[in-house]
C-alpha cells in the first residue's frame, strides 16, 4: 500500500508559478511509476505528466510541454510538479498517483493503483 498526500496548490495570477508536492509513504517509492493528473469541473481527468520508476523517462500533455516539469526525490519519497507560465486553463484539481504498472511511464489513469486526495490550483486572469 502507498499513501499519497499532495500540497502546494493555491491561487496564482496568470503567468505565475507553483510547485506541487506529493509525499508518499508505505512501500518503496522507487518501485512505482508516478503521475500527475488534473480534473477541471465538467471535464474528464487527464494526465498532465508522468515519470518512470527510475525517473529516466517522462511524458507531458501537449498543453503543458515546456511549462511544467515532473521530478522525484526518492530519498524524500516525494514527487514534484513545477508549473511555470500558468494559464487560466490550468485551473483544476491536481492529483498525484502511483502505478505498479511500470517500469516505464504509465499514461492511462485506469492503470494507476493509488491516488492522493487532490490539491486545487486556480489561475486568475
């Protein structure tokens, strides 16, 4: 079992930055593919960024490429999402997730086994 707790969300102006954190506890963090998803009201949950077991591979949604960076600190059992140049369309609840379906990047939400409770990001225009 893995428990995931997100933090770092909040209200930010258009063009601003935030860094989300996801603290993991339970089994060894490095044995999971990890991902950040987001869900806006009335929309389906979508993958924002994913990272492989060894952090050697990453993937990003086209809408965030060049603006967001996913990373891990295995010593701290923490997953991060650095978000720059935020836009109003980035407003959503953001969730971190862990998948036993590695070792590569996992892009499908259904393949993720553990989820955090979410943290809200609101970008004002």
